[in-house]
């Protein structure tokens, strides 16, 4: 197994054990309401939101590169039309 996989399994196990230990109800003060809610639910939701926000903030951004563009190839006769008369005289 890779180190990353072992780390993910261990971290998930630790979070699960932590959530299972903290199942008692606690009074939480929301902005306008006081409510008795299980610590399991609050910690679980906060952990999930943290993972989602961390993934969203850390994902690679989509960029447009000049390599992504498809340019039409120049035909062999097209380059002669772009030369000035002076350049044609020099070449021939």
C-alpha cells in the first residue's frame, strides 16, 4: 500500500472513533436560537464541510494555454505571399 492510502485510512479511522466517543447532546448557541444537538452531528458536519471546502480551495485551476489552441498549419505556398519584394530578391 502507498503511504497516502495508509494515511487516509488511519485518519478516517481516528475521525470515526472521535465521532463515536462524542455522542452526548450539548447546548449550542446559534445566531438567534439555543438548541440541544449531538456533538456527533456538529463535529461530523463541520468535518465534512471542511473537507469539501479544502478540496474546493485546493483543486487545480483550469487554465487556457497556447498549447490548447489548434492553429491551422501553413501551407507551403502561403509563405511566399507574406514576403516583401525586397526579401524575394534577396532569396533568389
